[in-house]
C-alpha cells in the first residue's frame, strides 16, 4: 500500500508488513467511511478491531457514527490512554464507559471488542468491552449502562467512520 492511509515506507521502517492493514496519519486527515443504504439492528451489534497507537497524549477516535455531538456513537482512546465508549441521543448520554486501564504502549497491538445488546434484561449485560480477550470491568465514574431496548446511532443509514470523529476533525494516529 502507499499513500496517507497505508504508507509502505512506515511499515518497512518498523520492520514488518501486515497484509490488509492501514496506516492512519493524523497529520494528513486520514480516515475511512461507509454509509449504509438502510438502517440495520441498532440494539444488538459487535464492533471488533485491532489497532496500534502511534501518538500518545491526544484523544483519538477509532470508530464514530452520528450527525453531531448530541447524536452519536464513539469509541476513542482518550488523551490519558483510557478506552472511552459513548452513545448519545438528543443530547443525553444513553451509555458512557471510561476504563481505568490505560493504553500507553506504542509497540503493542491491541484487540478491542465492544459488544452491545440493549435487549438484555440485566443492565450490566447490555454493553461489554473486551481488550485483548479480557473483559474490561473497571470504569471511572463515567459508567452509564443504556436502558433496555435503546437504539444506538450505530447501524443507521449514516456515515460510519474509522479513524475520525464523524462530525468534526479528531483523527486517529496509528
């Protein structure tokens, strides 16, 4: 690959080449987007990704969808290295999670899974976050489980982004 989203020079300079991988360069405003023709299941879905951090100390959006800051789903690595998952509807947080665990290793690959099933009767079962195969269970005071049967912004007929905030610039670097 070549260009801003997949510089072969970057991969070779770091001693490896991973097929089907992308290099997101914050300085070049790199991101990917997909807009679906129609809405899908907004109550039950899973987002799974491998990522590597290149830049610490800045908030970086891994996955976002939504028209504005009042109606959105976002997965980010916060400026302190926390995992941040949030869904808002009409300006109110339906779900918010901020891990106490900090990601600060720029040489490590991380595997993140966010599993949402708002149809579950038990609130703690409606959103599960896994990092490298282990469930993340320790959160800061920012821990809000969604109401049963809440619809999220994910799987709407709107643009879904990898590597960028959907309604403004806040790019991922990695």
